[in-house]
């Protein structure tokens, strides 16, 4: 069982030897100036990653058979090099089944994925538009796609950047959109919720998450918006009788969900449902980023009276935890005026 | 009773004489090159305004006693001059009580103001935070302020630009915010709703709406954000025991509600409640602007298949009425796949 | 035969009656305040359009059977109204076959379309990459698509905004790209030229040009980039053995050809071929816009020494005709220094 | 007496032990992986700050009774860690009165504060507008406010970021504004000078400077502009007979002094006096930043012929010291032409 | 003597005939559709210009011998056409000497040019740097340049757009800069003042002002910054012993005086003197634009309580006349607090 | 002969001693806190530079007579300090003639400079415009200028940042422009090519490249655009009979070649030739930057399937090597459809 995480290493002294389980994210053979071969590794777990060196790969204590993507048990110590933490590896072997959980090696949603999935299906069941309902059921009935949808992170970083993050974000959004939609009678609720389920579906192809979270080359060249539009467009084309104008609106909702050209949407939202999708998506991503930042502040020992550090996903803004800060207010009861 | 509106004049022939009731928005004495005095007026009603000329102010058929702000009955005809419609006035007299409704002279909410007001009070009653509840009750119990709050437009133009528009916008926002707040347990619902009620309260001083909708000079120099902060800050200072940190957060929420420095907020939202306020305020303003534009499209005889004109409040974007456009889809039922 | 064009009307006196052939771009029944019905028309030809009024639609000299899209012969005179020229129509009948050329009614390329088409096919024949060659031949062999490709304008306005403009622009670009590609050995010439042929192919669906040049609603919601990517992607999927990575690059080239996110490309060019396509496309569009502006300057009687008016497609810049301006330099021969 | 400053540490060898006086800016108890407690400190003086570690807090040579804000004498040596200098502390005790000057611990104006204060009062005495004179005298007569005004830095960093910096900046601005105002007869000199004295008065609440220079949480949430407006507005409200329009202009001048919305002013300057205030404030801040940079260049041993480093407060621009650079020009006398 | 100005025409009735003196700014022969020749003229004076038509150029009452640039006496009346005022000309003859002042035909400084010139020379005389003094004396001693410098407007529009405007702006700037320079001992006063005199000297070639104010083609292609640098650089090269570094600084000051790349300066100010020049130049231009706008407001009959219209040169901002507005404050004396 | 380069040092162990040849880019005497003098050096070669320390300058193994700009042989080892590699120098002596090539010490074009020069002259010979031909021949016949033109880098960094880079860039551009010019008959080929040869000629004065690549102070204050315009303008003024309008166009082409004000061009391209120059210059710079990045990727051991790192000169974009990536496509032949 894993008890030492990458995030712990920053506090270690350079001379301290320790054992830990990590995933091999990169492996490269290199040579020192004196022609001695050594291995350059990147080891990671759900809390981060660390550059590592095996200075004597021929040593019997270093396994010969491990590859990128393998889980390994290593012994060694940290050093600081060039402003980055580095690990010097002295023992290394592949793990055996059961020694370490995959969920310890990549960051993972804290929610139960099966329950999230049932919630998602429940929302789809509630649709009254038969075409949109059939479209979503068809997509989610595809075993490979469903598996990817359950696993994918919502982003490489910034927000919901963990296994199951996409599903977690979508289920939160469905509940939020379901609250907002009835407020505006002009909105077609099923179309808004369809947009919620499909807006980031291209991420299952844009990102790879088996060994760390990376963009695929195809993902970098085409982007999840185009990939999602293609996937959904083809699926619709396989559904007899799907109305063509509804098809255009579904695709438009995916295309425009980033809300601005400079954020990578080739079209601005031009129907009310697309506008609402952009708003709730943006709000939910920011609220999650704030929640993560508040947790990080506590983890780093900041006081309840303090602002967080600058948050990249919120234009470098600092945030304040309302509830915590208000505890500093002494007076619990107002005076009587009425 | 009023039966001819400014908006109708565009369709009139130049030679056609008609009678109508208008409000005098501006009145200025001028002289032609030949030293003949004439009057330059701006006449208006709830649908717009028109520049008007009285070429013979000495004529017995032209009242002598009317001023800016009076309601008048005029007879005359339209002409076109310099790309603008102009009215030539031949008869003019002040109206007597009951001849014309004030609500015909300025655009006005279509909702019942008393009902909106009761809804607002109902939300305040639901608060659990005694300080915030007392703050809002104190403000809304001020007769002059309450009257202004019930009458004020939400903006000079762009969205909810009509009498009662501020109240209509706030009540819509309260219901929307009350839907969104429970979705994020981190949110202090009463603080969000307080922000909704107070964010635009400075508009009661920034704008004047007795004779058209205009910025006051003080409003132009200080802005409704500062004016609202001052009003709320002073009110709080009169409440014994109001917690100082809560005071700071209430004022911050007003200060930051435009969401960006370049939109005139001197601070970005730095607590979750302020962030949510900015989102719902922006969303509600845009949804109302869209609804207005759809109505305008129908009024102007555009077909259901057509995009609206470019909308100033949405970055010159065109919008499409989802429901109307989808009526062009023939197929009502999907094929059977499952 | 047509001898009076929209562009001529600006010079007409208001009282002058004339006969002319136009296309009916819009037709709407309206009523004056006195309940007299009248017709509001927009009439157009290849040089522009003019708002027109039939004040007495019941008159025997006004045909009853014409619709939007019909070509008509009208008699009437111009008037000025609200800063726009307007035409008053007194006679109106539908034209008979042969009375007027379609090419007089919509602006049209001055090149021979068949010759442009042969040049396009010739470039495709020169490809050495069998997949790309087959892809283009398959697309261009589709009769409906080929017909649209030959007719479509390259834009609604700005540059090559005439029938055949897309083809004219593409053929110019092919020749230009074929000059540039060999200069950089890193470039895959066939991929660059494929990008040239396909980059704007979605315009055949984004635009409608039967009655004036307009965006279709689908075009406004999805855009020609997405429409082109979908068309090309589906065509590739019908080609057995088309290499998947090559497919990604072809689609990327279409996606990124606007060169910047804020110009509506959801991805920046990330392969050298896409970068070059963006440059030559931009250069050719600007060079054509300059040439049009120089012609317009001459048409408007500006002198050779003068700068053009401000050009919308070049950031409101004025341009100078080098050759014409240099004629003002007297000295034809340099002195002898060597 | 203090003889070693933070700024000196960068040049120290890692093995060298030294004694020095610092202020404790932060103090936090932490634990190593092996559960050994240690102290993490930030120590500072007027030249900067350094992260420091006490690896053995139980050692008798480490005082037990010191807190954040205390002045201490430490013995230790530097090390480099993660791109930052760090200090290892071996001895630590609180200082006794007289051992070290507070002015050595925080950067401080080089001017005599009493003299600056007298100059400020002298300018106020010169006012002819009795309301503005009374307003300033009332504010400056408040002992607590006056003390804060004398101590406050003008900024956390960027310009005049030292004790007394606000007063130094204001007195320089008063003299500058007093030179500029008579040049434009349209200007109300007393209003310009009032703006100078009050524009940054909110900084006495936005910033805290007892232990380093930091934003208060209230300062971060409300900003010095709002804080200054509130303070001045309330003071005016306590002055019987202060003219209401003059009140609006004084507050407007404070609100708009940053000159642009994106710099945090919710209003642009809309009276000539506010425009001038924005110009002179901006100019004086930049001139001071340049002077500081020239000193820094000399301190860092750059030659007189060299440009400075890039200056953050001047858009990353480099500056050249005119006088120094011109010394490289040999010819002292021009030729005779007249 | 001229008693009717372009600015008066807006108030004229269409049927009223009048006589007036104007300058012919453009003259073009055109033909109506019925092949009747007519003349299209642009007539102007110091208050503006008006498009004019001579419908019967063969009429004996129309002079045959006038050209662009001539001063003429015309009789006719106004009409409105296409949102612009137009004049119909019935009589036209060239003026004889003495009938009309040139200063009535182009807008002109209200200051005495000879006095401005003496002030300019006086500032130059006060220099202590012999090189800079000689440079300016050499330039200003050139008769053609001096004449142009005295006549040139400071801009085509925006600020000081009248004959003598350049000189008026420079003399105001010299006095302002002479007030500011001593405030910062780091500044080389003579270099600042040299920058003031030379910064816009290229305008004497960029603009043409004999017949209206226009950019020359060379001016449009090169700009007054480059033109000024070339003129000054060549002049310096003719001065024996002018120090090369000083030459670089003088040219840098001209190059950088617009203060930002996007305003057309290819370099940002990098010496303190150039920074100050940019500030005072910008301030003086804006103060003059405000003064002009206040006059315009009064001319247009706006009340003292009103904001001006939106001012193009100040980012579309409205301004308020402090002195006038404060007259609305009743209370002349403050209460007694001390 | 040089066998160890700066770029190799990153891979060295801290304890490893080595010998190498470098150029001394900076040399400064400093003192440690204990008053021990030491030398701070920056050593460089064509692959980069490294900060270096001589801790014992009095040691007999350290030469006394070397200066900035000298080539030295050093022995020592690397250490890491403050996120930068540092070298500790133990032996140091000046090199003797022949020990090391200058081309090893500064990065240098891989092309033969004489051949590039002949190509340049060949293009000039092909001109038909005698004035432009004479202008270029005159400039290139100046021995000092020609030498500088052959040596100068095209930039301090970003693209063609090596000795001979300017010439290499210009010759590539000449060939490219010569391909593009005939495509647009409106273009004056000789004027385009003249712009190519002259657009960056000011870099011979803006940059210094004897000891590293740096901006001169004059270069920083005036920029290569102004410096080039002055050099070319003066040269033209020495050519009897050079037509004045052609002079203006040549200078305009240099002035405007950056294409945008914010890139430091004080004028936008306003003739077609200047527009084309801006396009080809920008394209060639980017293509070269991409080629360099592909080489760097290979050098750093990235796989052919991988995107490059983010490229500063292309807005932080990653690029993909088309040819290499397509090798991953298995299918070499398309299916048969025709």
C-alpha cells in the first residue's frame, strides 16, 4: 500500500532514504560526458511527478524489464537540482499485482463513478424530446465510449484534472442546468442538458490518461470541439429520422460552448440554450477551481483570515473563503431596530 | 387615450396630419436666419422620441404655458430631415388630468409592481442571517428609497430599460440565484441574495427617469457602484452590532458585481458569492436582451427562420429563436433503435 | 439588354423617369397609416441594391404575379429618403426569357469559369500523393458539389464577393502556392495545394447566392470551417485505405486556415503547410481587395496621385497605386556614378 | 547597530557564519518526514527578506519567546535551495531596546518626515477655497489619521514603497501640481491640490506596514480608492455647509485618479482637475521609479553607458541616464555658425 | 467683409437665398443622366465646408475662370440631400483683392503669431547648452521653414487644428515644460525644451494647409515623426562639432514622443526627458481639446449644468466644466469647526 | 580544436573536471563578504553562455592579462547555483592563434557567405529600374557596409540569430519574393526586391556582434528601422537624379516592413510592394524558426511523433514535423475508386 506521495518529497531532507511506489511516466537512456550510461525517468503518482535518475542502471538492484507505464517500487533519496526536486534511485523493481492501487497513481475523482453514471443516465431518462433522448442513449450505450467517458479527466490541468473528472463535471452541470433551465421558459431544457452531456465529449479523444494526462497529437491538431462535433454528427447520421435542424443546433451548442472565439470556439453562442451552457460550464469550472484552491490553502497551512494564492484559472485573482473569514466577526446578533 | 405612438410615425406619409399625446422632453427657443423665432422640441412617449418644430410659436393654436416635462396634445405632420424623422407642430395644448396615462409616456414593466415588491419582501423574510435581513428590511422600509426602487429602470438602455425594470430584474435574479445557491454548499445563500438586492441600488441615484431616462451629473461622475456602496455603507453604520467583516463582504459584492475592471468594477469578485452574483446578473441581463430582440424581430415582420439583427448587448451577435426555427423540422418521431 | 445599373442611380435627378431591369431581392406588403396597402421591395443587380416602393399595387401597370427572386422590368424615378436612395416604381412586369442576362443581376467573375476549372483540375493531376489526388478527384467529380464550387462567391463581401469568386480565388492561390512551396524543401507541396483547394469548400454551404449573397442559417450557426471539415472528413471516410494521420493533417489545415483564434479558427496552424496556407490565403485576399479599390478609385474619378479611401479589409488603411504615382517622377535616368 | 543586510547575503559563501539583526515577518512550526519539528521563518530588513530555518528549535541557543513582528539577533549561514537563498539559523534571541533602529528594518524615506509634513500643511494654508481648506485641515488634524499618513508607504512595491513614501509622493506632487495649475486658467488650483492630498489617502487602510508591507484583507476586497472615498465622504458629511456639488467633485477626483478603468478606477476623469491629477500622479510615480532604477544600476556596478534593466513599472522598458551617457560626448563647444 | 459662415448654414431654411464668400476646395465637372453638364464644388471657410452644385454652368451669372483654391462670392440657397447640407449656387464670381480676409477662410489661431514667435525665440535664447541653442537657432533662421512653422496647424483635426496651431501648441508646451523641468533635478531642461520645439516639426511637411488641411501623400507614407527626424538629423550634420550622443538623444526624443508603439512612435521614451515630453504634449493636447469642447457646448446652447458631448480625442468621454457647474452650489461659506 | 560546447555542460556531473575554449563575454572583479576578491565571468561559445567564477584570481594558473572579448582555454567544473548552471574556473589562459576558430565561438550561418553574397549581387544585376539598381550597387560597394552586411545576424534572438544570418535571410527572401512578384502584375518587382535588400540594413548599426549579440545603445534608442531609413535616405541624396517619389516609396517600404504599429513600424504598408515585403519577411522568419525548432527537437531526443516545445516566435505554439509524423501512416496506396 502506498504511503509516500510525490507531494511529500518537498519536505524530505536530501540525505533521507525512503521506499515508495510510482508510475513510470517517461524513461530515457542517456550518457554522461564520461560516457557512462544512466537512466532519466519521470516518476509520478496522483499527487504529482518527479524527475529521477538511475546513475548505475547495470546495478543488480535495478530491474531491467520495466517500461514507460509500469508501476515500480523504488528506493532512493531526493536532491535539489536546477530549481526542481530530483530523485536519485538506488533500487527499482516492478510491482506485483495488488501491491498498489491504480487510483493512487493518477489523481481520481472522490465520487463514486457508478453513482455518477447512474445520475447521468437518470437525467437522460427524464428527457421528453425523443430524438435527443435516443441520441444520448445511443452514445452512452457504446461500451468503449462509455468506458472512456467514465475515466476521462475534464482537463489536463486547471479544473477537474483527475480520472472521472469529466463525468463529475458533467453530472454537477446537469444538476445546475436543471435548476437554471426552468427559470427561463424560452429555454428548451432537453437541448440545454444535451449540450451539457456532449460539450466536452471530444475530450475522450483529445486527451490520453493511461500514463499521466497528455494531449494526443490528433487532439492537439483538431481539438476536442471538432472531435466532439464529428463524433456526435456521425452518431446522429446513424439515427433514422433525426431532424436536420435539431442536428444543426446540437452541433452548434458543442461548437460554441467556450463562449468566445479567442477561447477556441469558432462560433459564439447564437441560441439561448448555447448561451446558458457556456455560462453554467464556466461557472462550474471556476467554482471547482475555487474549492480546490481553498483545500490547497488549508493543506499549506494558511490561516482562515488569509487570501489564497493567485489562481491561474481566475485571471491570477486571489480568493477569500467567506465562511472561514466571517468567523472572525464577534457579534452574533444584530441590535433591535424593529 | 393614446392611440398614436412615436414608433408609428416612421410609417406616416409626410403630408398626413394627425393628433397625438406626447411628453415634452426638451424645449428650446431658436431663431431662423431671418430672425423669426421658432421652438425646437423633443417629444416622446414610451416607444421613443422625435425632434419637433413649432415654426410659428405666436400662433393662437400653440399654448404659451407648457414646459419641459409637461404632457401635451399636438397636431401636425412628419417630415424627414437630415436622416431623422421630424415633426412639424401646428396645434399644441397641455393635457388635462386623465387624458393620458403616464405609463403610455415612458416604457414600463409589464409585471405588476406590487406583486414584484411582495416577492422581493418574501425573499428577504426567508433569510436566516439576522444582520443581512435587518439591513435589507431597513433599506426597503425607507419610503423614499422604496418608491425609487420600485420605479427605477435597470439601465438607460441595453436591458430592462423601462420603469420598474430594476425591480423586475432583481426579482428575476432572486429566483435564479435561489436556484443556483443550493447547488454549491460553499455558498452563503443570504449573502448571495443580499448582493442581488443591493448590487444596482445606486441606480436610483445614478439615473433620472421623470422625463426620459438620463444619467444625473452626479451619476455620471460617481457611478451607481460608488453610489450604492455609500448608501449601503451608511445604512450599515446605523445598525448597531453589524459585524464589520460582513460589512466588508457586502460592500465588496456591490463593488465587484460587473466582474471586470474594464466594465467599471474597481475590484474583481474575490469571494464565491460575488462571483456567482456576477454570473447570474450577466446571464439574466443577456437573456432579457435576447427576449426583447425576439419580440422586436416579430414586430418587424421577420420570419421564424431568420436570425435577429445584430444585438448591441451581445457583442453585435445575431441570435436564433430555437423554438420557432425547429418548427421547420418535419419529422416528429425518431426511428426505433432500441 | 440591361443599360441602367443600381450604381448609376446615385447620379439621377429625383424627377427623372427611367426604365431598368432588376432582380427582386425582397418583397413585402405593408400599409400606410391611412390603411392604404403598398409594396416594399428591394431591387438589385450586380452593382448593388435599392429599396423601392410601389405606392399603388392595384394599378394595372403593376404585375400581380411576381415573387422574390424574379427578374423584373420597372419604370419609375429615384427619391432620397432617410439618407438612402429610394426608388418609386410606377410600372413593373416580369421579364421574359432572353431580356436580361443573369450575369447582369449578380456580380460575377471576369474570368472564364471553364478555364479556371480546367486549371484547377490540372493542378490536381500534377499531384504525386495518390491519396490526396484521389480525395480531390472524388470531391470534384461530384456533380452537385462541382456546380456549387464553380458558382460560389469567396465571401459575402470584403474580397472576391462575386459569382465564381471562390474558384477564381482558389486558382490564383494554387498558382501562388505552387511558386512558394518549392522554396521550402520542408513543405509537402501536395498537402499545401490540397489545403488551398479545400480550405473554403464549406462556403458552398455557408453561403446562398441565388438571390443576393447571404449566409444560410446553418452557415451562420456552424460556419464554413466546420462545414468544410465535415464534408471532407466524410469523403475521406468513403475512401478505402486513406491514411489516418494524413486525414488528421488535411482536416487540421482546413480548421486552422484563418490563422488566429479570434478570426474563427479553433486551432492555430501547427504544421508548416498550414502556416503557408494561412499566409498565401491572407496575401491573396488582400491583394485582390487592393486591386478592387484601385479600380474603384479610378471609377470615382480620383487622380493618380491620390490615396484610395480607407479600405475595410485592410484595417481602414489607405493605399497608393505605385505605378500611377511614380508617373509623377520626372527624371527617367539616373546620373552616372560607376 | 545593524551592519549586515539581506541584500548582502546573495554574495555570501555558503559556509560563512555571520551575525545580523532582522525582523521576524513569518513564523511557522513544521515537521520533517522523520517527525523532527523545525521552525520556518521569514526574516527581513529594509533591504529585503529571506526564508530561514531553525532545524533544532529545542536548542538552548534558540530563544523560545519570540513572535512574528519581533526584532531578533541571529547567527547562522546561508544556503541555496530551490532557486532561493535560505538562511540556516543556529542562534536566535530577541533584541533589547536600542540595539537596532526600526528604520533599519523597514525601508524608509530619506526625507525628514516633519519637514514634509510642514510642507503639506503649508500648501493647505495657501488655499483660498474655505471648504476645501477646512476639509483638509479636519482630516489632517485627526491624530490617528495623521500618524498613519506620515508612516504609510505609497505602494506595496513599484514606487515609493517605503515608510513615509505616501507623504513624500504627495509633497512632490503638490509642488508639481502647483507649478502646472497656473498654466491653465481653467483649472481650480485648490481642487487640484485637494485631489493630490486625498487621492491615495485610502492607502492608510489598504496597506499594513508594521511587519513588512502587505495588503489588509479589507484592502484587497475594497481597495484604497473606495476606502479613501468613504473616509473623505464621511468627513465632508461632518462639515456643516460643505457644498454638495463640490463634494461630488472631490469624490470624483479620488475615484478617477488611476485614469483608466483597467487600472481600477471605476470612472474616467471627467473634470479638468481630475485629468491633471491623473497626469501628474502618473508622471511623478514613473520619475521616481526611474530614479530608483538608476541608483540600482549604479549599485549593481553597471557602467554609465549602459541601459538599465527592464523596469516593471514602465512596461518592461529599459531607461538610459541622460547625464551620465552624455559624458561620453567629447566635444564641449559647438562650431561658430553665427 | 464676410458675414455668413458655413456653420450658419445649418440653420437656414431651404428656400432662403443668401450671398457669401467661400474658398473653392474642390471643383469637378460632372454630367447628369440626361447628359446635362453640371459642376460639383466643395466650398469652405474657417468654420467648415459644404458640398455645392452649379446646375447650369453655362449661365452668364456663373464665372468661367475660377479654379480650386480661388476665393469666390456666391449667391444661392441650401438644400438637404443624403444627410448632408448641400448648397445650390446661382451666381458665382471670383473675389477681388480686399473683399475677404484669408483668415476668414481657414481657421486660425486667436493669438498674435508674431508674439508667439518672439516667445519661442526667447525660450531658445535662455538655453545654456550651446549645441542645442545653435541647433534651434539654425533651424528657425531658415526663412522657408520659419514661415511654415508659423503657419502650420498642429493637426488635421482633434486639437489645435488651425493656422498657427503648431506654434500656439509649442509655445504653450514650452511654458509648461519650463514649469515642470525644474521640479526634477535629473532632467536636462534644454533637452526637454528642444524636444518641445522639434517634436512636431515634421508636420510642416506632413500636412498641407493652403486649401483646407490635408495630409500630403509623402506625409501619409512617411509621417511627421520620420520627416522631423530626417530634417533635424540633416541640420545637425551641418553643424560642426555637434556631439554624436546628443544627436542620438535629440532624434530619440522626436521618435518616441507619441509614447506608445500603437500611436505610431517606433520607440518608447527611454530617457527621462523624452518621457516628460510625452506627458506634457499629451496633457496640453487634451486640455486644449477640453477647452474647445466647452466653447462648443456654450455655442450649442447647452446649460452650465450639463456634460459636454462625447469627445473623440478623450476616448469618447464627456467632460464637465468645473467652474460653471459649481455655481449651482448655494453655500458660499463653510461652518466654523476651528 | 574545440570539442566541448556550452550546450554540453548541462549534462555534466558537478565533480567532473574538463578543459574547453570559450570567449570572455563579461569580466568583473568582485569581493566576498570576507573581502576576498574573485572574478565573475560570462563565458560563451556558439551554443550559449555560462556564468563562471574564479575564486582565486591570484593563483598562478589564472592568467592576469585577459580581457572581455578574448578567447581563453579554461579548466574547471560545473556547479548548479540559483537555477543556473555555473562554472568554477581553476586554470585559465589566453588562446594562441589557430587554437580555436572564431566560428566556434559565435553561432554562424551554415551557408557559404561568398556564395550568398554573389547571389545577392546577381539579383541586383537583374534589375531593370536603373535608379534602384544604382542605389543598391552604391550601398553594397561600400566596403565597410558590405563587410557588416555579410557578418550581421538577422536578430539578437528569435530567428537567424547567427553570424551571416542577415545575409542568409535576405538571400532566401530574394528568391521567395522573386517567385511571388510575377504572380501579381500590379507589383513592381524591382521595388519589392529593393525592399528585401534594404528592410533590415539598419541592423548593421542596431546590433553589435563582435562579443555576443547585443543592441548598441544607439540601436536601442533609435532602432534599425530609423537607422536604415537614415542610411538609405542619405545614400539616395548622394545619387544625382534619383526620382523623389521613388525615394519616398523606398523609405516607406523600410519604415512599414514590420506590418503593424505595435511591432514598431510607425506606418502600415500602404503600397502593394510594402505589403508583400511584410508578408514574405514574416513567413520566412517563421519558417526558419520552425526549421530550427525541428532540429532542436531531434537534438533533444524527442520522437518523430511528438510535437515540438512551445515556440516563442510563433506565439508559444507547438509545431509538428509533417513528414516525420506521416511515417506513422501504414497504408502507402489508396484503394481504387475510379
